[in-house]
C-alpha cells in the first residue's frame, strides 16, 4: 500500500468540511440512477473534480457511486496536486556529446 493510500485510509471523511470529488471512471455502461446522481453532483467528464460541502445528503450520493469516484479532503487533494506538479516539473536536459573523445597520451613503461 502506498503512503498516499495509507494516509487516505486513516483520515475520516466526516472531519472535513469540504469534499473534493473526482470522477475516475466513465459513465457509459452505468445504471441510469448512477448517471443521474453524477449529474446532480455536477460530474460530467472523467478526471474532473468538484468541491461539495460535507453533508449527509452528499455522502449518501457518494455512497451510491463510490466505485466511480475518488473522494478526498482538502489536505489530500492539495498533496496530490503538489505531487503531480513535481512530477511534471521541468528537468535539466540530458546532454549527449556525439563528438569523439579527445586523444590523450598513453603512459608507456620503459
């Protein structure tokens, strides 16, 4: 289990006042009730995130579509965004020289 998943497993969702909800699986092939629930949550495309208040109503809706969405608290969402930004950060270019190495005098024993 990765450290992020371990952190995600130990943080109770009820403690957070806002929930970051991301649609991680597509809607084609799902039940009509699940599609209507996702539309009520304003999730229409994959990998889109919405912020909702943490209420019993929203938690009930998320319980219905829990296999289609990822639920995060504010801290978890910011940590994931920072990790993704570091992963996409520009790195120094790898310089490869195609010129032959200069010849040096070899040592000869006399």
